[in-house]
C-alpha cells in the first residue's frame, strides 16, 4: 500500500507541474517552440500515469504490481525535473531558477 501512496504523490507533483506552470509559460525546456514536443511527451506520460493509477485503484492489485511502474514514473518525473532545470536547451539556458520569470 505504501507504493500506491508514493505513486499518488508522484502523480500529484506531475499534475501540479503540468497544470499550474505549463499554461502560464513558466515551464520551459529551453528549446523555444521545440518545447511543444517535450510538453506533449510530458502530458502523454501524465495521462498514462493517471489511467494506470485509476485502473489499479479499481482493480485493487497487490503490492508487487506497483513496483515496476513506480520506478518508471519516478524516472520520468526526475527526467522532467532535470530538463526544466539543469538540462535546458540553448534558447533559455539554466539561470539558477527552476521556472522562467520574464
């Protein structure tokens, strides 16, 4: 059950990043218009994560089924956090701020 709670926390972080910072333009991967590709990948990962969590909640699976997807979505979250901070592209390079302030 602890895996499911941690998975919900990861999902909440992804949702908050996606819905609160993307529309305001404060979330950037540093590639200008190329950020659209990264945001589409990010939204796809978020949607699959949400569907997966709902399916597991309805199905009521055991703890062993949570481990592998937990690792996958945690890696996706860490990848997104790296790309919006240290791994930014040349158009908006790292300026010691996670989110862009114009």
